[in-house]
C-alpha cells in the first residue's frame, strides 16, 4: 500500500469497479442472461456512469475499445486470468505486462492470487513482478485475493477472508478484492486485518436488488471501501438502475431504503427495511 | 485487437490466408494427395493469386523462399507449431521470435493456443509475449484458437467455438482462426463473441467444391471475415481453381452457384443450389 | 559475511530484531492474544524502543507504514515468506526484490531458507540472487535458517542448529537466525560453526518472562549476538515491558534477576535465580 | 535455410563433416577400436584432409585444439550433447552458446533435436534460440534431426527420415543430418521433403569399405549433399584412406569401384561392382 | 581447456588445491576429528603453505576471510554445492555467480557436475553458464566431475573415471577433479582421455600417511597434475606435516620414502617402500 497510489480509481477513498472479464473466465455462457453485454461497447458505456470509478478488463478488450472511452472511463488493467477450459489446480496466466498496460492507458492494475493453490507461490511471485512494475509506472494495485485449491474446502469463512485481506496488505496491494464473508462482523475483521490498505467486496452472482444493496450497505458500514462487481450488474435488464442504487449506498451513505427509492425499485422484503 | 493492425493481411476487412505448415504439424504424409505442393515454391506461386491475402509458414520456409516472392506475397509468420511425433498433452513449441520474423519481412504473426490443454497457461503466456512484441513491430496478430486436451472431448461444439473467438478477443488477437462450428447460427454467435476483432474459419480437410464453398458462404453470411485454408486447397489437383471460387465467395459476395461457375466446376448437388 | 555489512541493524555487534510477518506466515489468528498488534502502527511504535535494532516486515507493510517511522526505526526487508494456506513441501515465495526494498529504504534484507526441503536448492539460489543484490546496494543480509521438510523429523537438535548456522556462514549471510537448540553448549557449538558471522536466536512462542529471559541470557552467554522476536513480544499485554528486560539482557549484560527488576516483573521461579 | 549461409562448410554445395563428439556422447569406450583417435590432435590432423569441409566438436575440444588448426580446418561448433550416463528420456544439454562459439572461431553450429522425445518441445525452443543467434553471427546451421523417444520404436523408417528432413527445413536448418533410411528411393524422398535446404547422411557404425562407399554413393545419387561421419572413419586403422575414397564419391562423382581403386582397397563383394 | 587459463592456480603445471567446503556439503560433523579446522582462519593459514596452489571455498567463507589473506593465498571460488540435508537426486545449488566471485578476488572457479544424475542436464547447463562467464573474466575453470545418481551403482570404476575426465575436456574445464580409480593404469587412462586438459585426484577420506602419499605418487606417475584435498589434510592433528609430504611428492618428484622423511613420519608399511 502506497498512500494515494490508488487515487485514480477511487473517489473519497471509495471505489466501484466494474469487472468485465467473464468472457475470459467463464466464457460466453455468462452473457446469456443479458446478451447485449457481450458487446464491450455496452459495458464501456455503463462505465461512464458517475458511480463507476474504474472498469477492469483484459488486454484485448482494452486495446479494441478503451481508445473510444478514454476521456470518460478509468482503466483498471486485469493482468492475469484463465479460461474455465483449464482443468488443473487453480492458476491464472499472465496475459498482459504492466508496461503494455501503461501504454494502453491503464491507471491501475488488477491481479488474481489464489492463496492455498498448489500454484500459490508462482502466482505470488508473478504478483510481485507486476506490483513492482506498477510502482515504477505509478499505477494503483488491486489484488483479487481468492483462496482456492485442493486443501481449501470453504473459502468464504470469516477466517479465510480475513487472511485474504491480510495477504493483500502484506504483499503490497493498495486495494484487495474479497468475497463477502457472510456478516458485518466478519467483514469488519477483514477490513481491520487490511491495515491502511483498502478492501472492496466482490459482487458475486446476481441477487435481487434489496438483498444486493443490503449486503453492500453492511459491507460499507463494516468499513469496506466499495465494491467490484460484474455479473450482479451486467446480468440485469437495466444495469444503469442498479448503478444508481449502488452509487447512493457507496458514495452517499444512503440506506437501502433510500437507495431503492433512488432506483425506483420496490423492496422485495419491506420488513427488513425497518 | 488494435484497429487496422491487421490491414496488411486483409482486403476490405476480409482475409484468405494460405496456411502451409502441414509439413511440420503432420509431416510429409500430408503432401501425398498432391506431391507437388511439398515444394514450397509451388505454394508461394499459389499465394500470388489475387484471392490470397497472406501465406502462413514456419521460419525455415520463410527464410528459404520468401525472399523470391516478397514483392507479390504477404508473409504471416506462424511462430509456434509442433510435429506429430510429439506424444504429450497438446502443446506447441515457439519456433520463431517476433524480432526475427520482422527481419525476415513478416507483416503479421500467427500463434496457436490450445485452450483446455494442461499447457494452456504456458501457451497463453507465450502468446502474450509474442502479441506484445508484435505490437512493438506493428505486426498484425492472428490466433489459431483450438481448444484441445484431456478434458475436452468435442472441441467443435458451438459453445467451444464461441469461447474460442472470445479468447481471441480478450487476449488481444486481431483475427482469430477457429473451426467451423457446424451451422451459420453457431458461427454467428462465435462472431458476435469476438466483438470488433475478426474471425476466420479454418479450411479443414479436403471436401468437394460445392460443399466447401457452401460452408465458406455460410460462414461469410454469418459474419466471418474469411478463411484460413491449407489442405483443402493444396490437396486438389488444381488449387488455382478453388482459389478462384473462394475469391468470388469471400471478396465478391458471390453465391455458391456463381462461384462454381467462375471455377468451371460442376455442382455435385445441384438441388442444394436452388 | 562482509565485515560491518550489518552495522545498520546491530549495536555493539548485538541485535534485537522485531520480526513482524505473522500476518503473512500464520494469518490473523496469531494476533488474537493481543489484537492491537494486528495494526502495524502499534508495532512500528514498539520498534522505536531503544532496545530494537531493526523491524522485519514484508513489502506491503513497509510501503504503507515505514515512511512515517523512517527517522526512528531501522528497516529489515523480509523478502520471502508464504501463507500457511500453502499445503506443499516447505517453500517460500519471493515477494520483494532487493532493488525495490532499497528504494523503500531498507538497511538490510531477511531471507528464509528451508534446508532439507525438496525446494532447498531453489530457495538457496533465490537467496544467492538476493544476497548478491544486497551486496550491490550495501545492505546487510540476515538468513532465517530453518531446516524443514519431509526428511527432517526434528529440526531443533543441536546438530541441525549447528548445521543451520554453518549454512548461513558458507552461503554468505551476515547474521543467521536459528531456533534455540536447547542448551548453552549446543548454542555455543552453533555460534562456533558460524565463524565470524553472527547468530541470533529466534524468539519462538510466548513463554513466561523469566523463562524467556533466561533462555536469551543463556544464548548470549553462549556467544549469540541477540534475538529476533515476534510473538513472544507481541502476544504480551505489555510488550514494552519485555523489551526493557531484553535490552538489559542483550545489551547491558544484565542477569535475569536484574532484568526482571528492570521490568518490575516478579520471578515465577525465584529459586532458579540463585 | 538462408541461401549461402552454409558456404563455409560446403564445397560445390557438398559437405563432408567429421563429427567428433563420441567422447561426450558415448564415452571413452568408443575410442577402443583405434585408441589414437582419443587424442583430438589426431582428429584435427585428419580434418586437414582435402575431403573434409568441417570438423564438429564440443566446446572444450575447440578451446583446447582449434587454435592450432584454425588456418587449415573449418570449425562446426556442436552446441548440445549429453553423456550416456544420462538415464532419462532423450534430451541434450546445451553446452555452448553461439556467442562463445563465434569467439572461438566457429563458422557454423550443430544442434541435435530428438523429435518425438518428451523433451522435443524444449529442444526445439533451444534450437530456435541457437538458430537465431547463428543468423546474427552469420554462422551456418546444421540440425542433427534424430527422432527418438518413448513413442518411437523404429526411428529409421523412410517416413520418419522424411519427417526428419522436413523438420530441418521448417525449423530453419541450412543442412539436416539424418540416418540413411535404407534405400535410395527413401533417401530421395527425404531430400525432396527438405526443399532447398541440404541433407547429409550420418555415417553410423563402422562397416566395410565397399559397403560404406556404396551407401554414400546411393545417398549422393538420391540427392543427398554429403556425409557427416565419425566412428566409421575414426575406428579404422587408416582413416586417411577412407577419406580418400569418400572424397572421390562425394566430390568427384566417382563410382564405388573407382573410389576403392583410389583407396587401393580390395572389394569385398566384387560382383556388386558390376 | 584454454591454454594457460589455469596458471594462477598451478605451478609448473601442477596443483595442490585445499578444498574446504565440508561445512556446507557434510555439515559440522566433518570437523569433529580436528575441531580447530571448523575455523576458516585455521584453513587460510594452512593455505599459505608453499605447497598449496589454491584454496577452494564457498562465497560466505571467501567474503569473511579472504580479504585478510589475499596477498598470500590464491582463491578458487567453489560456485555450487549443497547441504546433505538435501534428500533428492544428486544436485547442487549455484550459490555464487562468477561476477561476484571475480569481485571478491577469485582467480578460478570450481563447479560440481554429477554425470548420470537426473539433474545432469541442468547441472551441465549451469556449468556452461559459469564456464563462459569465467572465460570473460579470465578465470580458470575446475570441474568436480563426480558421476552419481540412481543409475550409477559404482562411480569409481576405471571406465567411469575415464568418462569423468573426458566430460571435463569436452565441456570446457581446464582442470578436472576426479576420484582415484584404483590403479595407476586406470589413472593413466583417465589422464589420456582428458587430452591436454589437466586432471587432479580427489583426496578422499583420511588414510595413513604412507598410504595417502603412495596413492598420490601413483597418480602423479600416471600423469595426474596434482591433488585437491580436504578431509585428508584437515582431519590430521598436524596438517602442515602432510602438506610438507605432499609438496615433495607433487612438486619435487620425491618418492614416498623421501616424502615420509621430509615429514619426519615413520612408514607404517616399510616393506612397501622397497
């Protein structure tokens, strides 16, 4: 963590990252709920929404589309990632060098580390190389810290998530992206373990508006610095609408109720809003 | 995908690539149907046909023959490839560096990636290195995207081919070469998944004129940008003739019937032309 | 061992190193006995204690916190280390290069070598690279010499510890950190094997004040050059107090009794002080 | 194949290479039939024979002996090779870099590739590196193309040898050295597959004069460009004599009968000379 | 072998190398017969004896002690070596680069190669790198050529030792260190196989004065160029005395009887001196 290194992808120390690498990680099947978002143009347009502080894409998408949006969108270069055709122990190929990403116009880099994988050590060393190159190019560093592998049965326990954010701090991430550990207390513990580095929660699979906003509200209240989200936005019919709600929750300290109002969305569980 | 990076090997955004690396990939047995094409001179002469936008060969062939044809032929340097003496999990040695290919006069590079192989990650990282070097030398990038490996039983399903073109887009290919997925709908889906990068279909084994042209016509109608073809041209007695037909279909929007007329070839299934 | 290369992290040829990498090596669980020390600020404040000659941390902690303490604390950059999510044979990823550590302001580097591990050879070669880079940047070199692996059942026997310090000498460490081998005689043998390089004992798990100081006193009397300690300080309610005692024992040749007096701590076994 | 790149080691496009790396590949046992040739001086003296266009040796032999013969002998630096103490799958260590070989005075490099070995891919990539470095130093490139490995039971079938020469062409050798495939027709096929690159046959184990010359005569008539020979020369009592005969067959288009006359050697099978 | 490259560590083409890396290779247990020699100072003092042409040590010992002896002792930098905690197939980590060794003041390098090990190929390639770097720094090259591994039951047969010295010659050593093959005839054969490179015998475990000198005398008479010795000197109560004897045998062509006289040592088997 270098103070202010992540300024380009945060606002008031908070961040809403649109993560758009499902086409690589999961394949076209992930676009089926909302086929329009298979088109990167659609996603870059979404990324011009005020709520979005950065869009995270792989090299080819950045090469082909970012030039048209560079005035309005902040680029987070996701450097590694692997197709799910891969059958081996969790691992991720490095698809993009920091030097090339900086030329394409990135303001920050993103890098996945699978703690507990048999490839943990090589992934951490690849992270080191990217992290130090990012420092030379004054780019922020975001770690996707996802413990995963043969020895890990349940990677979203509070202890594992707290370890995940600590790995981000110790290894030199400015922001660490982790799954929501299930409770505000666990999230708060994970945030504490990150010291003065930031933590964003991962958006996960699509849930209903109220549930999603409530989880984000809890995470923010527990000290998280925002959200990195993909499918939970892209798989909706009206992705702009949920971005309105997320903006209220993340940047304007809105309650879930107020955020649903902003969205014009009906609560599915009104009792929980009391 | 960098806009216009592939200009040297396309015409009106379409491409017909003569792929001539069977001698390496399959060995001399592949020349038996038309022994004359074992001689690279014969292939470079074919590549002077107006229809051909580039010839894809390995380093040694380029060193020995390209100098005599450099005014009339565009060179696509196929950087990796492996003999079929290799018994291991699908993999491909890197036989040529971009720097050397640029010196020999290449206008673009070609690179095979076997998604799903146990060597997928190293192949993708080798692709990255070649792709970024190609950017520095202003060479176009063509990915042979062929999912293959222990875990993949049927690599030509629509889903797999759509994933193949998406890999090309995400990882930074300008053009992705894939097998024909069996139907125009599937081809169209694959083309959509490639975003603004291009897709060419692989020519495959020799089929009869009408069948071959019909498949290419379908692929073009489904949005493909052309064809990369080897055996399906070289194993014919009169390769120039099929190139005439392909030129009509790919660049002149000819119907299969008109293309057969151009070739002076009798339809084998006249009913299908109605 | 290069004469005086370790001057920045020693005083009168003695050293008390605060080692703070439990968050990486063991995870947040190690902070539970004294949660305040999960916060790196708390540790850097402790490191301003006169007794402390250096604080050993990983890159991310140094990036985020050292700038606020650089006038008062000496930085020992712990270059490698691995989470305990790792299930493989003992190994350690290299998380930090010497070049970057020097830029962050380190005065010395620390590096773990697991002699006897199936990864011994690669770890020793990584140590070589770090050691030689440290020489170019005039940084001291501390080896965490911890034999560990399938073939080693009991890594704290006198013979193993003596071999550990010899490895430090032969491979080029200025200071070698080893576990206490159980007796002053064994410690003395280990110190002898280190030739003119220095040996510090590892603090290990928390023990009571008297026992801990007695072990350190024995080690110093046997020729050790000090202590590298983490949990045995951080897991106490009053870490400053034990640092007072350690200062007396290590730098002022105090007896255990006198050191307990300095601390205002009651002996748990008064008879042993006679 | 780069035109004329092999000029230094050919004469009228033909080549007779003395290959002297048995000491490494097979060990001292190979010198037993003619112990004098264990002495490299004896071999370099032989290499001054007019028939010899190059001598192929490993680095240490070149360092120690070539300086005394550099005016009279052409050096082909054999870059890789392995002792037969090696028990693993066929592989060859790279014992010499092109840069060093060029400094020692080499005019060409030699490199073994075991197609079909589990190490094929790494060997081909090492060949690439050597081949491209050779291009930068204007050195000719000779590939020892020897399919060998678990999956290959019979590596001297016509198909395998034709594949071997094609690998040489495709991968960028100027000259490919292969075993004799058993018949002139098979040799001719292998030569055809090599395109405009050259093919030399491997001398193999010692056979009688007439048999040996007849095989070479057949190979030359089938289009081969010469011979690379070791034991079949060195294990004779009078190596100069067989070189006289080989010179006649390779460079002067002599019949076997005439070559035996030149040697003053009696035919063992006079009927075959009719 | 480059003529005169080893001048700094030979005298009249003969060499007596004190090899002092037991602390790394075998651990402190090797010093037990003569504990004083655990102290490198004691060994460097011995190395000032007229008989000694070089002392072979690892990096850390050289860093810490050589500066005090550089006017009187010649440094042979032993670049690789591994602790016997290592349980894997024979291998040796590279602990020291040539560049660093040259800065520390080395006049030659030493490198172990285990022919026949599953790591043979990587060790030979590491040797290549060191050997070529040594050439750039004008340092002599000594190979410890010790066939060892799963497939080798008896590594001291005459054939194996002859192969060992041939490996030294072919791969580019100036001097090859091998075990004594058991007879003068076998030693002579090994020396012959080394061509114009030099051979020194390894001193082995401690034997009585007469036996040891007789073996060295035999080796010298068989053409060896000297001795590299460690335990057989250091484990004696009076190491200077045996150095006197070795000086007589190696450099002054003394008989065993005369050498024992020089030493003031009684023959244990007077009959053998006749």
